[in-house]
């Protein structure tokens, strides 16, 4: 043991320590966990809101395209794929869901570049071909889905 001015050197604590104590590390981890608990739900919620907005936008686009198809040809498309077709379909649907002939000269398509997929359900949109909902398109959650985008179809 060394003595310095009557004080035992081994009893003097060194004030120059290196690293962090376990308590300090735990405090930092708790603070990070609290921040993550606050921020993560907001991020997840914003991703869902973005998907909902995309589904609404896609529904609006499909409904406008269906209406343009009907205005041009006098019939509803047999399927959503008819909206993206590069050649005129020969058949369409009347309001009762019956197939009718389409005059290719009246067709001004394609009405959309491609048929979008419902990003919420990760399924195709549901296109109704039975009365009274002929020409109606809804989200792909289920056969009874009723998502709306502010339009009739």
C-alpha cells in the first residue's frame, strides 16, 4: 500500500473511469424503447392511410373508365380487363347483365393502362356483372365488399 500525505492510495477512487455502467445502458435502452413505442404506431398508421388512399384513387380511376366505356359503347365491359384492352371487345353487358354486341367503331380505348390491384386486400378489385350492380367495382376484401370512392359505380 502506498501512502500519500497520510492517505492510503488504494482507498482513493479513480475519477477517470471508462465506459458506461449497466444502469446507464439500461436507462438509454428504456428511453429508446419509449421513443419507439411512440413513433412506430404513427408510422404504421401512415402506411395504412397511404394504402387506403391508393385504393380509393384506383377505385375512382376504374369507375371513371367504366363510365367512359359505357358512354362510348352503350354497354358495360365484360371484365375490368376490357378497360385496358388494346383492341375493341366485341361484347359488353347491358344494365341487366346480359351480353350485348359492341360496335368497334364506338370504342375509344384503352381506357386505362393496366388493371390495378387492391393493395389493402392484395387481391384484384371485384367487378360486379349481376343486376342490380352491373358495372360496379368494389375493393377486393370480399365478395360483399362495399368500398366507395364517391361515385355510383
